[in-house]
C-alpha cells in the first residue's frame, strides 16, 4: 500500500521568487532527494504502520454507533456510521458535481476519526491500481496476510456479474484481519451472484448480519486501471467535466473508468453495491487513489483547476446545477458543514496533505 502524507511538505519560512544560487545546503538536498524518492517508492506503507491502520479500523468496528438506533438499527459501530452516511447521500454524490469533493472530505473524515477516536497516528494508504493491475490478488492489499486488508473470498460456483466474468472467489473472506468481519447494512443495489439476503427494511438500514464477500480478479484492472490508463485520464482531460465523467464511466458493453473498475474489482458483497461499498475495508484505499488521481490532475495546472465544478446535484441528471457554494454535510462523521469550494484543494479548507 502506498501512502499519503498528512502534513504539508516542509518549505522555507520565506520562499522567494527563484532560488538563491550557490546554496550548498540546497544543492545537497537536491542531490539526496532521488534517494528519498526511491526509498518511498520501494518501502510503501511499512508493515508495522499497516497493522496500526488495520487495528484502528477494527477499533472503529467495535466502537458503538452515534446514530439513532431506532432509525438505523443496522448501524452497530462507528464504522457503520460512515456506511449509513454514504447510503443516505448516494444519489447526490455520484455522477454529480460534488462527487470528487464530497468523497475527498468523506475520506479525510474517516482518517480523522481513526486518529481522534482510535489513536491512529500513521499516514493514510492508497491502492496504486496500475502497479498491481496484472494481478491484484497478489498485491499486499489483497494477499490475505496479516498486514493486508484481507484476501479474496472463498472460491465458490457463481455466475458472472454485469461487468466481469466470475472470478476465483465469490464466497466469504476467510483470510487476513477482516476474515471475521460481519456486514450489517444493506444490500440496496447488489451486483453479485448469489445475491445476499434481503435487508429487513426497504431502505437498507435494518440489521442484516452476514459475512464479507469478495470476488477479486484482474479482468477489469488489466483493461482499465493500468498505469497508462491513469496517465491518459490525467493528460487527456482538459476540464473538470471531462475528468470526472471519464473517471466515473461505467458501460457494461465495453469501457469503464477507473472508479467503477476499482469497485467492481473488489466486487462481492457489499463491495459491488454502490450504496454500501464503504462497508468493505478496501473502499478507503480505492478512494484514496481516486483522490490522488484528482490531486495529480489539479497540479498539472494548479491555479485554474482548483475552484472548478461541473454537473448537476443528482446522479440522474435532474436537479439544479451544482455550485461551489453548495454544502457538504456528513452528519455524525463530519467535523462541520463545509461548502464545496472549501473542499476542492488539498492545501486549503480543512485539508493540508500531499501524496507520495
């Protein structure tokens, strides 16, 4: 797992226009930086830190929910609180103008709760899709080791999904730290065979305990999340509308953006249900890479790619045009209500982070 640095990279107290020539210390820093970059690329998130991250997630799963249990009986934990918020706002945060900014704040809020409520003090990992596109099952994210986010589901006989042939899993996850995880919420829009048992409530908020299932394969990653696919998305998108629409494209007959390809590579239940997908622990590293890709796109023309927005307020295309002044409210998992314009930069509003 690669990592995100929460603190802004250090700069001099006063950064003048242009570099002072003859600065021997700066010359040495520049000379040594390739060695640091190589160490970052090779080392990724250290195993000890992965275990700390996993322990903090398990802590969230054992910490009681802050939601009204009469309204949300399936929300058993603080982790479930995040799933409820995603379910509740799904139709206004996908294929909309708020997709990127909403999920940036959602991801940051998850990490904030890991820190403030479960003592995590490491960096935030992301899934480098391109690096493991040929075989995601062998990545350190899904290899089933004690430093992974658990492996594939048990191999079962099942039919193909709408977007990919049946893979080597399909059943309950039986390896790694989340092998005993219980999913309580949903399903709402399952895309897996066999379908999970129906929720006792039509809104998906009832308690519906079942195992975490996955059906990971390289079918989508080897076609749509290769390094060249990510680079083409960044370099070929001249405006925010093109970037976000290409990223989110899902066409069963052919063609898929990196967003859908990542979700439907995790697959299973709840990973392939776009309402309840955060219930799979791999959701967070997938969306970490979504945010990283957006951040890279923004930095290609920093001043003109921050306060930009396109799209409506409904994934169905209905509703008013999305505005930078529209509000993002995460309820019990957010720290305050923000305007979208406060959430479009990684170094303004509540944020101060960079990717490595």
